[in-house]
């Protein structure tokens, strides 16, 4: 990966020359020059062999550009852009190409009372400190240990709420604080390595789901900078990067990485501009991975998760059970079923007894189409709640009996219908043996949540799609990932949307009917999600009769783990 990526960069090294760039592309060329120079400087620093081939060709180009007065003297004319030039000098210095005149210009700018002291956000301050360290330039600025406590990394951000710019802030904080893997941050201002690794791995899941090779590469680099090689997420990140690297070594950047106006219809330039940075990142990851100088340490344990959803879930069930009774049961049966399911997960079925009595009476003569409309997951949950309380509902009993009779006439059912068949068996309407024959021994284990769906979490947060977030949380919890950082942060966000009354969501509208309908919908989906989380972190209940029979006949021990449908 590294050699191909560097070969692609070297073949297009004229693009990093500001003197050859169109006027509106000069600044972009200077940025690309700096980043390419930094890769070359790190290669000289991290690998023992002398530079040769494509790395040497890049270094010669960088030195030629930096030697021009038209480039280096801009330091004195635009001190706010100091890092654009200081980074290039640092790379030359790391490669043994010391340039005293260049160094003097940088030292004068640093000492001039502005370039090094104007206010920067914390990770940019770390960038300055690290660059000056590599330049060997003296200063009186605060140390990295003093700046780190103000960074995003140090303050446990919620993963869902991080924009791309925030993730770049996190990755660069780690780059500078670890000196690209050559040291471990220490002191009172350092960050928790275990928590940092957990955060990086959670972000890798999101960015892979979004297909963002640039951020996947940077996050992988960060794991390597923290000494971590034994990470499943790192292995998956490598597979992803290798799969997206093109035959000539280029790795495409994310959509929107370059403003369309910059390329101005020039496809060749656009092909370079949208890929050069991600290609550098891929090469850097490979360089860090093979470097004998980068720290190598065991993956640290993540902090013990502490998240109890019992009280919020109980409050939601109480509100949902009371509110849904004020509405048409034919329409709001799914919300009632969600309340019943959540109360059952809590082990407090009496929370919905009044609701079940009310709805069973009001639906006693309902047409079969009412039950058919909502499907077996909703109807079966509602029926299970009625059975637990010894409550009958004539129309529901008739519907379930006819459904079971129709199913019993089939030879097999498709895999997606297996949960419904097992539900009929649990209700005593099909024998466990017959259910096994129909489903082929399938259980109710849900399919894995696609990474693309998980990658939608930040967008769902941004657009306040609580139902979508709740659905992903439910699926992750059912897959055994209730304590994953992504799930915990998503749950933390959902819990923050609960009102004192127990309902979830902030409709941001004034119409009472619109507000209540939105709250009912959000509380229904969130209650189901929290019930899955509560069940996953609580001791597992014994499997249902149908599940146990299905596993036994499929040759799977019942104690291998049950799942809540």
C-alpha cells in the first residue's frame, strides 16, 4: 500500500508546486506541499533506511520549492500562515536538509509577537507546539500537557454528535500528543488511553459505514500511534483501505472534500485534488505499521461502562400506557404493544394491566383487518401481555386461531417469517415440533446491523430522527452490543430527550395534537430500544419453549444464549 501510494504521489509532484498552480489554486498547492513534505519527513524519521526512489524524488521537489524566495519569504508577509511553511522546513530538517536561512525566517516570525501567540483552538495549538518541536525552534508557549485538557479528546465527546471536523481534531490531537507514535503522553494533562482507543474504534465503525477512507485512514493511524495492533477494528480498517486503493496507488477522498469551483471542470486536476490527501494518509498508516520506532503495546481495556436505563424506561412505560389509552386502539396498537413489551422487559407487567384491560374491551369486536394491518410482532406481543394477565379478547383470539390454522397447512416458511411462527408456538397455537419443522430450526436471532445503517447515526442525530436512532440502538443491543461505545452514546442522547413526564422527544412545535402524536411515536420506538438494552445488560432469561425446542432440534445448546424477539 505504501509504495504504491507514494509512487502515485511522486508521479504527480508538479501539483504541489505553488509556482505552477493557477492563481485560485495556489493556497491549495501550498497545503498539499506541506502535507506531502510531512509524509516524507516522517518517512525519514520512522524508518531506518535512507530515502530513495519515489520518496527521494518527492524530497528533491520539496527542497527546490522551499529554496525559492517567492515561497519562503511569504512567512514574513503572512504570519498567520506560519504553519504552512514551518512544517515544510521541519520535514527538510528531519531529512537532513538543514536550511539556516529558512530557519531564521521561521524564528523571526515566531518571535514577532503574533504568529505563535494569536488565539488558536486547542488542537491547532498542539499543531503549533509539535511543529516548533520538530523545527527545533525555542518558544515560551504553554506545554502540550497544559493544552491537552482543553481538547475534545480529553473531554469524552458523544460519538453521534461529532462532525468530520471534530474527528479530524481528535485524530490530530493524538498525532501531536504522541509525536506520531514515538512517545506516550504523560502527566496530569494526558488522556485515558483505554477510553481513547474505545472512542477511535467506535468512530471507525461510523466512518467505514459512511465509506470515508480519509477518516478511516486517520483513525487507523491513531490506533497505531497509541501502540495498538491487536484490534479487530484495526484489522477491518486495513481490509477497507486495501479494498478502496486503486490499481495505481491512489485512494479516493470523501465526497465534497474539494469545492467544485476549485477543479473548474478539469478532470485530471480534480482526480489529483480529491485523492492526494487520502493517499498520503494511507501511506502514513502503512509507514506507522512497519516502523520499528513506533510504540507497540497491548490494547488497553476500555473503562467499565455504567449505564442503567431502568428508571427512564419505567417512566416511559407509565406515560405511554396512560397516554395511549386516550386514543384509537386500532391505530395505536403498536404503541400499546411497545409499552407491554417494555414492561415485560422490566419484569413489571402490572405497569400495563390497565391498558390491556382497556384495549382488549375496545377491540373485542374488531375486524380481522385491524390485527392483520399491524403484523405478528405487534399482535403477538399484545397477545402475550393479555395471556400473562389472564385477559381475553375475542376478536384477537379468533384472528390468531385462523392464522395458526393457515400456517399449519404450509410445508415451510421463509426465514423472515420464523419469528412469527415461533410466536404462535409460544402462544400455544402451534406445537414446538411443528414450528421447528416449518422454520427449519431457525431461531429469532436478528441479522447483524449493516455498517451503512450504523454510519447513519450522526446524520440521524443532526436531523433529530429519534426513531431511526432508536431502531439502530435496538438492533445493536439485540446483537450483543449494548455496551459498545456507539450504543452507549446513542442511548445517552436518547435519555437526554426524556421529559419529566416520561415522554421522549422535543417536537419543537406548538400544536397540541401534533406534539402528542410525535411524542407517542418517539416514546414507542425509544421504549422498544431501551427494553432491548435493559434485557441485554440484565441476566438473560431462559429461552421460550419454542426457542428451546428449535435449538435442541438444530443441535444448539439452549444455554448458548437466548434473544428477545
